[in-house]
C-alpha cells in the first residue's frame, strides 16, 4: 500500500520532496537545471547534480483508465533522458505507482538506461 507523503499535495511539492529525498539518498545536491540533451538542445530537468552525472525527472501522476496523454509525457521524458550524457538517468513517480507500472509493462525493453522509481511516504522502490 502506497503511503501518502506528508506535506505533498501537488506536482511542485512532490518535486521538492523528491529532490530532498534523492539528494540525501545519493549524497549529492540535486536541483532543477538545464542540461544539453544530445549535447545540443538545452532542456530543464527536475533532479540534476551539479556535475550533471545524475539527471532525473519527477512525475506526479494519477492513474486513469486511458492515460494516453500521460504516457506521451512519460515517453518524451524517457526519450530525452536516453540522450543525456550522464552516469545515472532516472524518473521518479509519485501519487500513484500504477501509472509507471502500467506504462513500463508495455515498453520496458525500450527504456534503457533510464531507471524508474516510485516514491511514497515511507520510502522509494524500483518500478
């Protein structure tokens, strides 16, 4: 059972929480910053280390019956992260683990090297 995150009620507060959580977990300050995707196109990601060796994005999405628009946003983020030169690229989902789980059930073989996590009020777990 996913536990609610105290003080998190929308995507902005989730991004802040994910930033603090993964910064502490990995011992590096993650902030929102622009990264050159493919070495050419600047793109802002939510969770980036100062040296850009870690680049990630946070998604606060609720599961719905036909989430086509959400899946397109996830696909775009994966595609961009796959073109970033970093040691670790990742996405972290909040609010409803089923969004990421349903998406990954369909396309996981196409997502390497992106790592996927779900973060709730108790901890994170890989998806």
